[in-house]
């Protein structure tokens, strides 16, 4: 999934964001002062180390399609909208691909949350 990795890396590459901190800086990018344009962005990992799996599939789809600002206009985020880049089918494929990085226990938990949301 090279295309997905390239598109997602801009928002979710935490290692790159941390390398952008001044030498000796120990704070997280999200703790730095300034607007999102002035600081390295907070980049939540989409794997089991992040919080992506806490969301139901519909939320993941809406966040990917519309970006965070499309869902929460007053929330400052670097997550862009992909509605002009990815089709709905490609967004669902992306979500399925992300889930392959989650351990079985997390996938099971997230599927149960999805079922309860229906």
C-alpha cells in the first residue's frame, strides 16, 4: 500500500515530528507553543500504540474523508481531508489496511464496539 503509506506519513510520522524538535527538547510536539503551522504537529500513531482503534469504523471513515476540521471545526489538527484524493472505497481499504497492524485483541475489541454502534 505505498500510496496510503505516503499520504498517511505526512500526518502520522511521529519519528519525523520528534526529529524536528530542537536538540535536547523533551516535550511532545503537541506540548509546544504556537499554532499548528508553527510547531511540529501532534501525530497520533494509527497502529496499536495510538488511539485510532478507539474509534468506530464510521468515525475513522468520516475523519479520513473530511479531516478533523470537517468534523470539529474549532479543533486544531493537521489531519487533512482526503475526499478529493481518495474515493470512498479507497478510504475503506485504507482503514482495513490500518487494522492489519493491530493485535488480535484490539481488532476484536474494536469490532465489538462497531457492532454495538450499529
